[in-house]
């Protein structure tokens, strides 16, 4: 049993960021909608103008910080989207003449950011996530960007090893932790300088808002991130921030169910002859499993696999009843998509990224297996 001084993940998620109780006041105060605040005299104090700060952001940022690095001194900065959070780290830390090391198998929008970085005179180096290949590109770099597990391929790299090598070379390290969430992996505890996530996905988990965050151990770095947010205006809306904080209370319940469902799906998919390239870090025979067990606390809710061809994959998606065809992951409702339809990922035409929701596991597995059967039957009769 956890003592009161070391609460478990569920307890921490339920209580994270809440203000001290006040008689007749709600446990979680409602969103504060304000473009400006009363400010007589000198402009000092925590709240001056709506682009700089907001009480609703403060509570959410405190909550996420408690989940990212429990008990540690950290600062979190929330953003209007995951892309805004990613951009804040890269564009606040890099200058013309610097070099950055990115994964070449990461989030689909990274190549778009790379184009912008090059246009600003920043050297962009890329290498795969698997095998810690980014190690070879660290010399003379300013920043290393890690995505582990990678999206959508689900490769895992040794974050501790990469961080140690980067810091020895004077290189900052940022980890995109979107797939894992703070309950699945804590990059700051693995040594990273920045933990970044699109909270649109598993952190908030309901598929009804856009949000992102950056958490830092170094207050000066956090101030640089915050300054970029102010200049770019990439601020979250108060309602989105409040909804996100409300959603954190069920984070552990959601993540545990999603992970269990993902494992059940991966095990069932592994028995199907038409399925190849199956990846899930929680499968004992997955290439990433030995490393994932050392640095991840939960393996996430996303499974990837390959069906014979594009038409087969599309028939499978059309046959699903409990799984939405949608381009996101981490939600309470299961979703899946053929990633090749976007053209930005180096994946086969039949590559499927499936995000397990919180449905009954037997129902979810049955739906996926039935859809595979229907896809095969329609291939024969068609």
C-alpha cells in the first residue's frame, strides 16, 4: 500500500493541481475568461494580460508538472496544441547556425518543421529511432529531439543512453512523450531537459479538444518557452484548459484500460495469418520489449500492423463497428486508420495504426477479428 507521502498514479491524477479547499468553493474552480485583469500601479503580479497568464492555465500546468515529475521542481507551460508545444521548444532553443537531430520516423509534421528550421539557417540531421541511431549525429548539435515510442512505427530507443551521450556533448534533449503519457513514461526522470506532448491525445483522452504542453526542470528554459508562447500567441483557451484538468482525474483509469485492451488486441492480431509487421512494445516478442520494460511504466494504447494491401486495409476499416476511422489516438473510443492515406509516413499501403479505447476488451477484440474476417471474405467474393 502506498503511504500518504507517496501516492499512487490514480490518487495523484485525481488530486493533481487542485487548490487548497475553501469553504463553499468548488474543488476545481471553473474556467477564468479574461483578456485583461485589474492592474492598478506597476504591472506586477501573476495575472496581467490574457496572452501572458491565466489562473486556469496555472492549475493545469501545476497538475501536469506533478504527473511528469512527482515531487520534483519542474515548470510546465501549456499550449493551444501539441504542434505549438513542439514548435516552442525548437524555435526558442535554436538559432541560425545551430544543428538539431530529429528522428526520421517520427510524427508526420516533423518534416514540415524541418523545412522551416532549414529556412532559418538551422542544420537538420535525421536518423531512425530504433537502435539509438541518433547517437551518431550528436557532435556539434544544439538539441536532440527524441520520439519514443515513435509514431506510428512504435520503435523505442534508450532514452537514458541518448541523454547521457547528448549531455556529455553539451546537447540539450527533448522527448516527445505523447504516445506514452506521463503515466507510461517520465522523460525528465530519464534525464531529458524537456518533456513534450500533444495533450489532444491520451493525456486528456476524450477527443474533444486540442492542447499541448512542455515541462522543464530548468526554470530558465521554462521562461524561454513561456516567452515564445507569448510572442507567438499560441495560448490555450480557458475552457480547453479547464476541460483538460477535469479529464486528468480519470487518466490512470483510462490508460490502464487502454493498455490492457491494446495488449489483448496485439495478442489476437498475432494469431492472424493476414497480419504482418505487428508492433506493440508490451508484447514479449516485440523488438522493443526488453528496452521498453526498462524505461516505460506502461506500454501505451496504440498497436500497429500491416494488412496485405490498401484495398484489404480499407475493407477492414469499413467493417469495424466499435472502432472509428479517425486520425488520432489515445481517446476513450477506439480509433484506427490507414496511415498511408496521408502520404507523409514511410509505411506500406496496408499499414494500420489502431488506438485502443476503453471498451469492453472482449467486445473490442471480437469486433476487430470480425472485421478482418469480413475483409477477407469480401476480397474473395469481390
